[in-house]
């Protein structure tokens, strides 16, 4: 069974998601569409890239991933399709497809804008038809010519050492208010203590139940990086910290 995943910042209070799905259903009625999320902050390219990177490899080979977070729609940014790791990706060339390039030698083509496409809604008029065609078995090279130039790839900040500490950053905040960082398990040994601003979070715990309700904790999240949370609460709200905020792992 063919499968398309759909990730956007459209929300669910307007007709945009339904219009995109309607195009897919018309062109490829037997194809299933799985929503990753449509609740991203408007135009948040970095969060879109993070969410796609977590989700796409959980799907079977051959899945088509449609990503429409496109603040530059109708402008000079290219519309592209990527084939990588046995999956195909369709979206704007603005960094949302960064995780698709982590495999060796991806194939990238530029998708031409169809005549009559609304300049403010390429998700419906350009990307949805392209995703449907791929899901129906067309080769990626049928969508357009090889992409000229280098695709936009977002660079995550790298953790760095400062004396007897490792300094990391918040990359993403989930809906629970948990702070997802770029600190990996190999950088934070069991004896390290995590700090945010003036708060001593303590050592890395196994799970939320290791601390009382309302307490802060650090743990290795399901994405294999250090996360900061409040049990049954929001770490982002408690600490007043957002994406880009500093996290310190004190090693001595």
C-alpha cells in the first residue's frame, strides 16, 4: 500500500489541510495519508526539520514525505523532490528537508510550478500533485530536471567545552514544555550535573517517575539527546527558556 506523510504549519482551523488532502485523494485515491502534525508555529522551518528528522525513518521504505512549511512560497526558493534512503521527500528548498540529506548521494530534482498554480498555495497546487505522482509509482526524475546548486541544509549548533563543563543548546520545545537539547549521552556522563541559568537540575535520570511531581529533571529522551522537563509541568514555562537557550553539563 502506498503511503504519504504530511507535515505542515497549516493548523486545523482553516481548509488548507483538507484542500491538500483533497488533491491527493483525487489523483491517488488508493494512497493513504498519515498526518505527522499541522500544529507547528507558522513558518517555523527549524521545528519542521526537527520533526521530520524524528519521524520519517519510522515509516517503511517507499513512503513519500510531503512537507509544507513555506514562508517563501511564490518567491525565489525552489520546489524540490529528494530521493534518499529508500524514501522520497517533497517540499520547498528552505531547510525543512535537511534530514533527507544525511544519507549518501541523494537524488534532488527541481519541480516546475504548474501553470495556474496559486502563488500563495504551492502546497495544494504543486507539492500535493507531485507527492501523489510519486506515491503512484512515478520516478523522481519524472517530476523535473536535476536540481542545480546546493540545497539548503540547516546546521544544528554544536555543543562545546568550557572548563569542566559542556555547554549545549535547546533545539526544540515539545507541546509538554520539555526542552530538547543537542547534548548527547556520550557528552554527559552519569556523574555530570545539569544546570539551566541558576537552576541545578541534577544528574541525568531514567524517567519522569524518578522525581516528585513538580520537580525538574534531566533525562535521555527518545531522540537520544538530553531533555529537561518538569514532572507533570512545563520546563519551558518554569525556566523561562526557549530555543537557543543554554544548558550546562557540569563535569567536575
